[in-house]
C-alpha cells in the first residue's frame, strides 16, 4: 500500500459525488453561518466558551468551532448515532469529514466533547430557537406555511425504568426516592420525567413529539415535547401555527371535543378533525365517508413521522430527563426540515 498522494483525497471525493453523497446538498443549501450567533451565545452562557475579548491569549488549544459541533449534532440526528459512534464515524468516513470541512490531518471532536456541547445547548433550550430560525429561513425562501395544518403526536420510547411501585409513586408526586438521594450515581441514571401510556392495548414508556405540519410543503412548523402520559389534545393549541395562510386544521379523533371545536372557531380556524363514534351512537355512512376524505390529507403527517423513525432512526430517546429529550427530539424535527428542504429544492431544480 503506497503513501497517500496529493490527489488521492480529491479522487475519493469525486467517487462520493458520483454516488450522490446526500450530505453535499445539505452542506450547500443550509445556511449554517446563520446559526452561529445563537450557538455561540448559548455556549458562553453555559460557560463552555468565553467571549473573544476575555481570552487572555491566543496561545493554547482553541475551542471547537460551534458550527462544526452543531454539524456533528446534525449528523447524529440524521443517522441516529451515539456520541461514541459519532466519534468513530468522524474518524472513519470521508463524507463526514468533508461535511464538517475537516481534512485528514485535522482532529475530530471526541465523544466527551460532543456530550458537553449538547448538554450545554440542551440546558440553554437553544434548539427551539434554532428551529424557529430555520423556519424563518424557509419562509424567506418562499416556503410559506400554506394549505392548512395537520396536527398529530407520536410516542418516542425511552429505556424502561425498573422501579418499585413505591418509587414510582414518589416520582409521580414530584419527589426523589430517599434511596436514590443516598446514591447519586444511581439517581443520575434514573429518568424521573418519562411516563407510561397505553396505545392500541400496548404500554409505552417515554415521551411524545407533538407537531403541526403544513399541508402544502410538509414541513414541521411547530412542535412541543411532553412525557408520554400527556393526552394529544392537551397540546393542540401549542402547535397551532398562526402564520398558515389557510384556516383548515386536520387531526385524528383524539383531538375531537366540544372545547377544541369552540377554541378553533374563536381563532377563525376551520375544524377538519375526524368524527368519533360513541357508545350507542355509531358514525353515519356520511360521517365515515367524510373521515375517509380527511384521512387522505391527514396521512401527510404520518409521512413525517415515518421519515423520522424509519429514515433517521428516531423512534427511541436514549437520553435521561425531559430537558435532554427536548434537545434530542427538537434536533430530529429540525434535521427533518433540513432534509425536506433539500428534497423540495431538488424537485424544483429538476422541473425547470
């Protein structure tokens, strides 16, 4: 095996381009520099970075560029990578290095660095701000929220906690079991925010991703993260997008209630929520037909969840606590929008 030549890396990149490296359009089309101010402010607030003026000297090891680290977090959301897996893949994959703008001679962030940066961003709640920032970029590019909005929620499982009944009762009361207080290491590994819920006679433990999707472009426009026990309808108002150019709101029958119908009407919104059957009061044939028509529109939100879970492997949250879950799920929604944006841009270019 010969020594790596000057043009060998270029030939490797040409080979990746020939296979349509999916990271190239994401790197090219997404406005990465627009994220820098919010990222830097969050890192300074979390004391992981200092203001440039506070640095006594330019000597010594320089901190990692915040946009480079953010791109790694995007890769983690895109390919469902843990911190250790991400470090390995950054060392191993040419496409990842090119996406980050790193050469073969450059160092890569290690797993501990990734954990520290993500932890700081999670505590600052900056992912929600980055999501809104990118949504503003989409609207500036002409991708307005149009055609009405589709509301839904999906369960994201978390690792099950093997607690006693007494411990679970204490957690539900907002307290920490005494035994856990005496064992800090054990306490840190316990998720006291995730909850159990039932769906289709199956039990799930974890969190929920509540989203509002615009019908026209199928972007996630609003989202809220909760524990799994929160009923879908409780978060409907939080994910309604006032900027949508149409008034129609689609959702499944879990969102149907007189209270919600009244609130939608007060906001000038038109309910397209599925009708539900009740005991001793079955749906009429006309209502069934109407539900079927609504399902054809509402299915678009299922495409979003399908892409997140099947395309990005985002069906489970392996973090501890709702603060980290918000960061994890928020990144999933943000990176989905990036993927969707690239897809629509390619379609627009192909049709010209």
